[in-house]
């Protein structure tokens, strides 16, 4: 999908080891305002947040630690990091999208560098 808009969708994580795919509810932040707000002011996240376009994130004023997955244009996972509140993430020049979730979630989902994900936006 080329033109993203704010809303909800489904994030599908494909297991590189041939295991079953995992579907996770995702909120999509595509407008400047939604991308700027991100997860600020929240005490947690149900599922994940996709910020697009995005090449770096910060956790200033965040209330909880998050996992961050950087995705390229083809939704391949470039890097995954856990960030505590009050941190500034590195710029990932190959990154086009970022997935954020509560710390520890991505390990449970099997989301790691080299994994492939798919995001389908609800109409």
C-alpha cells in the first residue's frame, strides 16, 4: 500500500523458521499530528503502533519502555531495539516505517532483524 492514513489495521509477522504467522492489532499514525503524538500520554499499547513515514523515534515524555522495529520500504525488519523513557533513537536511513510496542512484545512475536511483516489497513 503506497498511501497510508491514520486508522487501524493488522500487523502480520512471518516466522522465518516456518512457524505459524502471528496477527497483531496495529494503530497506524500517518499524519504529521498522529506521528508527532505517537504513544505520548499513554500508559501502554494494545498491540502495536506503526508510524509512517519514519526513520527515527524518541521516548521523551514516555511513561513506559518500548520495543522499536525499523522497517524498510518492503517491510523487512532492519533493526529492533528496546528503548527506555527519555531516550533518542538512532536515525536508520534505510527505515521507511517504525513499529512500536510495549517492551518485550517483539521478542514474543518473533520480530527480529531479517523478519518480514505485512500491514493491512482496515477500510
